[in-house]
C-alpha cells in the first residue's frame, strides 16, 4: 500500500510541493472545523424529532453512527495522506 503512494508523490513537481502542502493542510483544518461544528450542534441534528414515528434512542444512535463511522474513516485516510505529503 505504501509503494503506490510514494510513486504518485514522486510524479509531483517539486516546485509545487510546498503550495500543495499548505493547501492540503488548510483544507484539512476546514474539514476538522466542519466536524467540530457538527459535534457542537449534534443535539440539533441527532436528538429526538417529533415529526418521526418510532424515534427511539436506538434509532438516534444509529443516525450518529451513520455519520461518525465514515467521517472517522475519511479522517484517518486524510491524515495518512497529509503525513505522506509532508514527508515527501
């Protein structure tokens, strides 16, 4: 898995690498800020909805998991890619 990433990074123009590092870091921070916004407003997004029938606590936990699991997977992937970009 590591070899293809290094091959791809080897094709990037070394002159453009600092700008790519800064841009990737900036967009990663925006991504984390979006996650913090969702976390701070989680009650508004994931709490009981009076318009939904059978809105039990188990259903609400599943709604949180549907958002949280892909977000954590994508965060892990972005952190790995960003570390490899900064090490290149």
